[in-house]
C-alpha cells in the first residue's frame, strides 16, 4: 500500500474515532442536560441546599398574678462534624475543659463515623462563646432554647417539665403542649463544600409561630404556704408523704396543690420519678370518716334524719360475720345526728346509712362524682373505685358509709366539700385561667356551671354540722383565730395487697371557710403518720393554710372574731 493511502486510512480512522468521541460526548450532554436534567439538578440542590427547622418560642406558664413559673431562655447546643476535626485528642482536651465533661467521652464522640453528633445540649450563651473562641474546625453551635423554672420547687408536681427537645413530658407542660409549643417554621440555606452555611443566602420558607402563654388559677403565695405547712406536718408526724390543695368552692379554681416531698424542677432528670406524681389528682385512697359527709348529705336530703334526730349508739353492730365498733369512746350513748358526725361515730353513721338504704347511698355516691374523673385539666387523673350497687354484699353499705371499701382522690373530696360549702352545686375543678397569645390578646377559659345535687337548706344544715366538728368534735385543731370553719376528719386503714387491712393509716381533713359565707375549701392528707388520727395529724395543717389563704384574699373575718388581734390557736 502506498504511503498516501496509509495516510488517508489513518486520517479516516482518526476521524471516525473523533466522531465517535464527539457522539459519546453529545450523548452524555443530552443525557445530563436533557434526559436526566431534573435528577442531577436535584442531586446538586441536595448537596448545596439544606432545610432547617425554625424553633418557635415556647409559651410561659404564669400564676394568677402573672408571676412567671416556667419560661424558655436562650441556649446553644454544641455539635461536631467528626470528619472535619483534624486533631481529635487536642480538640477533646480543649472541649473537656470548657464543657466540664470527661475528655474520653468527648473523644469517643469525635471519632463517631457520622457527619453529625451532639457534644452537649443547651449550654448557656457564655459557655457557647467559650467553645466558639476555641476555633476548632468541625465544631459548631446550634441556637436553641432551654426551659427554666425560676421558682425552683414551687408547684413542682403541678407544672411538670419538658424534655431535651422542649416537648412537655409531665404536668401542665404536657397537658397544654399544643398551646405552649407553637408551630415550627422551616428555612432553606446554602452550604459550602465543608457543609458550613453560607451567610446571607438563607430563605425562610415558613416562619415559626410562637407558643401562647397560659395563666393559671394558681396563687403563688397560697401555694408557698401550703408547701411550707405540708413540710411541717411531715416533719412533726413522721408521715411518708403528704398532699393538699386549696380551691375556690364557688368556681372550682384551684389556688394551690402540692405533694411532699418536693423537688427542683430544673433538676427533674436526677429525681426519683415517684416524687413527680401530683398525688391529689393521680392517687386514690380509702378516705375513712371524711366520707361520712356524703352519708350525712344523703340522709339529710332524703329526710331520713334531721340535725337534732337522736340516735342510740350501741356497743357494736354485727353484720354477718363482721362486727363494727367505734374507734373511740363516745361522750354518751344517745347522740343527736349533729353529734354523730361531730364525734365521728361509726355506729351512728352506720345506723343512719341502714335507714337510708343501699340504693339511695349508691345514688348519692354517683351524684357526688365518685368513681369517675372530675375532668380537671391535668394528665393522669385517677377515677377512684366505687363498688357497683348490684355487687354490694351485706357489709358493703356499712363499710362504704364510713369511708372504707371505696377509694377517692383528694381532688374528688374537694369537689364534694365545695358542693356543701357553696349551697349544693358541683363545680368543675380547673387550673387554666386564660391563654395569652403572642399578639398579647387573651382568651378567657370558661367552665360550665355544675349540677345541683342537694338543696340549699340541706347544704346549710350540713355546713352547721361540720362547723360543730371543728367547734366541739374531732376537728377542733382545724379551728383558726379569725374565721369560723367547718370540715371533717378522716382516719382510714390502708388496704393490704394480700387482702384485708394492715396497721397503717391515712390521716386527712377536708373543710371550708369561713362558715358564714364559704370562699375556699382545702383538703390535707398524710400517709402513715405516727399520730394516725386526722384530727391530730392533718387538721393543724388545714388551720394554718386556711387562715393564711383567707387573710391573703382579704376575706372579712367572722363577726365574733373580727376584733381578735394577734391571737394564736394552740395546735
């Protein structure tokens, strides 16, 4: 073959190769820019653009005067992009000094095979500044907020707490999560090759909506006094724990509620979970003689007795194989019905209940809301246990009449006592007073008026009888210096999990004040005090809390005590 022909063949081959190459390039371009353009554009945006949540401000929790009980403060979380940290041992040592965490723990996180890891959540702005000043590549700051409870242990079980992600976990923080939390927003930001945001190119897709504040019915002064006196009662009586509440008997607004022992809400993560229970709402107990209020209410309303009816008190009453007796000696064998309740005679109450009958007694337990939840705005409410009337045995009526074989919550007792105090009407217990929206507009919360369960005359008669409990009966230590009060003591044996009862008691007192025109009810319970009687263990706490609360609310003292000054009731 001649040289010319060889040259032509080589040129032709080169041309073919070139054309094929250009064809492949053209195909690739068409594939990238036409056929799969959307896919590759999406991949590029995924690398360059990132979406980020914008956290709203969580609403505050306020007392009835606007005092802050829970608030969110600015905080920062420290994170790392491990593959960008060049000198891990040195970085871990520096961060350990600033964050106060073990160097080895930080180093382990920095060696994590991932693109993101938290080193510490929600540190103060000052601490975040110290971390930023270290200038360590791959260490970043994320702005967040941290829940803070400025009052420490005040209303701790009531307020509850939030988790690391600012989501309510307990108490009113959980109950009103949707109102407090607000709505998350969304932003789109561009990042560089290192994954760091490029300043000035963030785009807000959806702005966050801040949470609303909630204002409670809680009165911080009364709450403080209740907690103080519960602590005093536990110390003096040796009780395992104590619980109490103060409520407006006209509206159901709860002014104070507490369970001792208390805890600092800011350190809830290190607290025994049992301490976080809001026992007046979540725990039911056998109330004992406090429940004689319902037996008396039913008997008076059904005209089975009058306050002056005389009842003979026998040495005992035998029902089947069980023998009922009084826990203490009565002053005489014939008592008026007022005296039966004042001196807390089991036998007098049982005779009254037998005259009333099973069906009527069961009906009034239902009217008073026992065996079902009150509907209070708090999570985990207990309903208590009331035996169905069809299942009552020979001994159920006398047992229930004196408050055994039935369980209630302190809040249920407060609702029953409120009906006695306000003239016979049930109330809806509640904590929320109003919602304060981010624009400062307010939304008052309205509650339905309750059902009348007894007449005003019956309620008035019962108030007088319960006043005698405090004046001459088992509740004399519930008396206050400035106000006439009424109420009922309770001393109940605790059930044994194996069956029957054991030698352990719950002492309680439920009452109202002032007797002439009741404003408040209060319930106090002590679990297994050394002094088992409610009149000795719980009544003094009621006295101190009720007198302070009525004075704090500027209620006019009872007429015959109006000129009393600096008088101290001997407890």
